[in-house]
């Protein structure tokens, strides 16, 4: 099978490339959640608004919610080009996760209230899923939401919450029936981060960046209007959201960009008095990664094609997620190994860092990628049970 985009879709791709070239002249801007300073944050917010003003942030959404009534494949193109050019796109939680879920499970009032703010990049979201004792086994979460009149009163803790220190809103899972089986008593809630009783504490990662946070809830009152779907059936809403999160098309494009730069480095860099690319072992490693990267791209296209049919990718999303998580680790390791001692130098060393220390940093950052969003072990269980019909072990 030879996959092709339509001529109109290729025009969109070219327009995006020209836009990124103009708006990101050095092509080195930070992507997604890697923003530390207030200056970086403001740049990213303005950049997202420029995308939104052109209808490129959520091109596949209906116009009534701020989209352009285009297809899923236009969104795929946008995510590919954004990731390849390392353009910053911070509100992945609103754009890629909450938005599609609200269209499936949300009330019309919720759609009208929340979707336009996502589409215009005016509102930033964070995701309240993981807890200290409920990461891979997410259904074991213990954060409680007790109904009290027109509100829920929330108590508990979330962890690894990206951008909680900057987001205006959070979508979260909380236990509303502690007596029910663990998958049955969970509800999906929308919470203003300005609510009294919410405390956010930073978690600094091993690259010395602040993206993660711990979030504590102490008698936080949340309007029952923020319940998405039915009470005690939030697990199914949250699981559908994870299927959208795991399509991984951005990871596929990011890997392709890193590989392109690594190949160019090997052509220009020298070892033993000749270009690195002349070494058989280097060429073989690059060829292996190139094949794996191309395979990953088509796995993500498969997920997108399922979404384009109006279906929810489940096993297919897990296949793409586990594949890209582990590919990113192999790619980072390959880059560090090829560069030798230079592969250990951080970006701060302008003289000695190679490729701006990209592979040094990604080697550290990708250590957790096979855990975040659901561990590779969990993904393989999903593939086995839902894809292959195998029994639980």
C-alpha cells in the first residue's frame, strides 16, 4: 500500500512549513511542555494564538466550536509539521485529549463553554490522572469526589501533572463511589485551577526543567456541571481520552527530525580521519533507525485513519504508543553512542555540545517516556487482551 495525501492536504502542509519558517527563524524553539521562563511561556502562548487565528490549531473540529470543518488527516499534517519543526504547542491536553472527548461524551453546554477556548488558544489545560499510588494501575486512584448539593467536594493528590502551575483548568478522574469495583466508581470532572483548596508544588526533572507538578486538593468544591458523562462511569471517558493521547503522530515526526539531523552530523563529523558516515557500523545503525522511524509513521497513520472513520482507536493506539516510546529511547541512545564523549555534553557548553546537546537531553528525557501516558507493560496488556483476545494472566 502506498499512502498519499490529497493535493489540497499537501498545500496545507506547504503553508505550514512556510509559516514555521517565518515564525521560528532559528527553528530551535522548545516544543510542548519544555518551557521554564515566563518569557518562553508568553512566546508559546502567542505562537499558539497565531496558529489558531489561521484555523490550524484544530482544523478538524466543527466550525461551531472554533475549528475549520476539515478532516482528521489535516490535523495529522498539522501535528507532523509542528513536531518536525519543533514548534511549541503547549496545550496538547486541550487540543489532543479533552477536545475530542468532549465531542464524544460532553453535553452541549460543556462543548459551548470549553471548546472555543481551546480552539482559540485562550485557555490552557492540564491532566489530573496519575497519583502517587496509582500510576500504571490508574484505576486504583484514591482522590475522592463526594457529592454535596450542586457540587462535588474533592480531596486527594495528583502527581506528574504537566503545566499545572500555568493551566487555567484541569480535567481529572476522581473516585465518586468507594464501594464500587475500582473501574466502576470513578467520575470524570472539569476543575478550575483557581479553586480554593488547590495547591501546586513543582517537580524538577533530571534535565533541570520544571514541567511536572504535584497537585493537592483540600475540600475543593467543583460544580456538578463539570461532570463529563455519567457519574461513576468516568473510567470509560478517561480511557477513550488515553486512546487519543496515544496516537503518537507527533512522536513519529519528532523522531524523523532528530534522525535527519543525526544523519547530517554523521556526514559532516569525522572519526579516525574520515566522515562518521563512512563507518559501516554507523551506517547500519542509522539504516535500522530509519526503517523503524518509517514504520512508526505508518502505525500512527493507521490510528489516524481509524479516527477519520469516527471510531476510537484502542489496541491500535497502544501499539503506536509503545512503539514510539521505545523508538525514541533507541534513537536517543544511538545518537549518544555515535557521538561518543560529545554525546554526554549538555547544551550549556556552546563549544563542545554537538547538535546543541539535543541527544544528550533526549537521552535523559526519554527515560520516562515508556512510563508516561501508560507504561509499555500496560500497553502490551491492552494489545494482548483487546487486540488478540488473550485472557488476563
